[in-house]
């Protein structure tokens, strides 16, 4: 399989999670190749720029929970910030604030303005740091080169040294990072405004945000460069333009790729950490018990890992809401299955799984969403995925309810069988799989102690040092020391990166088990 094909589709997760139109990462990657070749960059730099642009915003889910608590709709914050010329202070008042407060009542506009002026810089640094760490770790797990990993980690550095995470200056910033930073901005502004706006921001950021040589080359020939990207299918430009030899992965690696993006989707809110992994385990085990073929089992496992990638298109302010959802919010929730389907449909290899993923909230009596399918329209793998997702979600806490016990979840899915909402064979197989999961004692990774594993799980859950101290009945100072030691051992400095580490190594706190 072409890795670029898989990532071309899954890059839509990065777009939607950043509040920008699906496909913008592809356009940025295509522009990166076109611009880089016009400067005769090496194949290694071209490849780094292309993959960094594809995954530039993939770590944005890492700070979604915190951003939503601060500003309400983090997708609007991300989108407006991306369209603001950060090198021009006046745009704080002409672009950023108007975009952030538009449509809100007066009191909320005042609150958002206060948050922007008092906490905006801190929010920016924390969100960017999380994005850098999560992006780097995602690239590592996808098997991308160290050059790509470094580029993703440095993709928010500024040429003048005022960027994040380390304030690198000029040529110390990897070329791939410099390419992706410029092309991501230029491609988005060309799409949301026009080429003149893209040139204005790139020229204004030359020597500040952007590499002056790259900025001058783009600004001098922007119409031609963007014209080449806009005149063709950006995905085809990326697939045709990837430097040879292209990166291929074996078919079994599909599950590994799907696991990475399932984790990124689950990272959006602490309430869903590990959800996709557990659904995949249940679904595959249940599928084996039902006699599915090896091919169907592989597709079912990959689909289960990717079934919730569309969640990133809905603000964490909705997912984290403790009370009843409004009609508008509920409609957004119903659309997440559609977004999951469309993300997969953009990849040639993943497209056959799109309808399976899009149907994980369908019910056999036609009462589900987003198509209202009935039993006859749902394949056995689709019915298994729906049952596994329903059961696992019940055993995790949600903002509006605590986690249900396995017995309570069993009673609920059995009741759904009685009302013909869920398939009896699928539910029976899922329950058998859930009841026979073995708990194996493992040595914690990275030299963590058992107590540090407990603390890490609470950090991933979003607990503050004070809350950790209360939960574990220890002093706040002790909790702070544990957190510092954990971050040092796992090489992280943000909650998002710590949560991703916990998911990768299965160190999350048990939820109802």
C-alpha cells in the first residue's frame, strides 16, 4: 500500500480537527512539492515538506479539551488563528477577535476578548506544544523518517526565533518544517480568501514567521504556483510528485496506521481515551467467534479503529457538555459518523471500509444514524461493529453520566436486542468477547513505577495536580513531583502527549472493568 494514499485520506482528520475545509492539507502538500521543486530542493527535503504539510495539524486534537474549556468552540479558535497574520499585531483586532466572537451575544463576546488578552499567549503556546509533540509521535508510529518527525515537531517554529516549542532561529529550523509552515498558510488563505491575501500574509511574514527565500519565491510567482495546484487534483499531484522511491507499507501495517489515527481521534476528549482500541479488540474477537473470513476480520478491525475519526469535526465543547444537548448540537453529533465515512472515502485503500465505518451508529430497526439503515441493509461486520461500539462506550464515563458496570452494559445491549435495535448474534459474540478478556500483569514501560502509572492515567484524564493529590490521597507537592518525573521519563511536556503515551502503552485507568 502507498503510505501517501493512506495519509492523503486520513489527513482530512487533521483538517476537520483544525476547523478548516477537508482537503486543505492535501493542497498544502501539493504546493510544498511544487514550490520545493521550483527551488531545486533535494528529494529528502521535498519528501519531508510533503509529509509534514499532510500531517501539519494532526496534533490539534491534543489540546482540544483544554481549548474548548477556555473559548467554547476550539474549532473556530483554530480556524480563525490560522487565517490571521500573526506577524501583524493589528490583525488581533481586525481578524482574530472578530472571527472568534462573531455570532455571540455581547456578554460572551466580552468574555472571549478578556480570555484572548489575558490568556491568549499561554493558550497559544500550550496548544502548539501539544500539537508538536503529538504530531512528532504520530509520525514515529507511522514509520516516517526522523527527518519528517523533526520537521513535524518544528513546524510551528518562526524564522525570527519567536516560535514554539524551542524558539529555533533561521536555518536551524528543518527545511521540511519551513516548507509546511508556509504552504499550509498560503494554501488555506488562497482557499478562504484569494491569492492576494495569501501573498500579503507571506510577504508580511518574511523574515519573521517564514524563511525569506521561500517567501520571496512564493510571493513572486504565487499565481503560477497556486494555479498549478488548483488546476489539478491535489491528491494526484501528491501521489505523482512524491519523490522516488515512494513509501510503501505491507497490508498488515494497515491496522498499525489505523491505530494511530484512532488514538488521535480518541485524544480529543479525556472521556474517550482508548475507546477505539477497545472497540477493535471486541469487534475482532466477536468476528472470529462468528466465523468471519480473515479478510473480513482485518477490515473489521481497521474499521473499528477508525470508526470515530469523524468526531474531530465536532467541537469538544459539544462532546464535553455535561447537560442535555440542544437540537443543533445533537445534529452535529449525528454527523460525526458521516464525517468518518468521508475521511476514509478519500483513500483508495480505505474507501471499501467507508460504509462500514459510517454505519457504526445504525440500528437494525432503522432508528440509528446517519442513514437510518435496517437489519437487511447492514452486513454482519457492520452489526458487530455497532454492538461493540455500543457496549464499550457504556463502560466508559461520559460528561453526562458515570461509567456503567459490565453487568449494566450487558443488560442494556440485551434490552436493545429485545427491541430489535441490535443484532442478537453480534451482541452475543461481543458479550462473550468482553467476558473473556484476560488481565495480564505487565512491567510498566519507560521505567515508570506503579504509582507513576496511576498518576499518568489521571493526567491523561485531564486532572490537575490538586485533583491528582485528592484522588490518590497524597500531597500536592508529591503529585507535582510524580508528574515531573513522568514527563521526564516519557519525553513529554503536555497532557496530550502523556495521554497519547498512555493509550499507546495501554496504561489508562480501568473504566468500569
